[in-house]
C-alpha cells in the first residue's frame, strides 16, 4: 500500500471525489488550494484532500474509498497517515460531514469527536437535496481529532 501526493491533474480522480461531494462546483472550491493524496494498493483505492484552516487546524475536505474496496481499512489508513504526517505542524484534524449513519460512526471509530455544526449547510449550498441511508443531509457536522 502506497500513499502519494497528487500535484497535477487532480480532476483525473473526479469519480472518487464525487463519491464524497456530489456537486462538482463545491469540489472546485477547495481542490486546487488543497493537498491531495491517493492511496494505491495495486491501483487507486482511495483519495483525500486536506486544507489549512489556520489556527493549527487541518481539515479533511474530501475523503473517499472506491465502493468495491470499502470496509478494507483504506479510509482509516488515509486518516492515520494524515494524523502522523501533520502531527508536528497542526494540533487538530477536523472534518465536516452530513449527519449520516454511514459517516459519523466511521469518524468516531477513527477517534474524532463532535465539535460543532453549521445549520442548513447542505440545503443552502447544494442545488438538490442530498440523502444518505434515506436521511436528508441538512446541517454540516464538524468532528475533530487532536493531533
């Protein structure tokens, strides 16, 4: 398993990016300013994009694992990689996500705790309703992990 930084042609991974953020113009808001990593295990299995949010906070803006490879530890491996790589530079790793029964337990398992939320984020910023596991995503829930 190899994790490598991607500096050029980040949109070649758009199919993975869209798994985590299904509206391309929202991805465009952070893709170029963010640092992208892909995890390869034979081929690309997962990706993530992180941004510097100042005050010692590194934010995961996008993280996705190819659906055929979910549940194999690739997402956790990316988070562990980020925590180790950036521990000297940042004090907090944070992620914003929908209040979904798919994503919240995953982050909690990766040692994140709920921090705060942005009410109506998904309804205000996306041009269509977004559902996960039959639940409409409305608020952005932030979780944080101390580095």
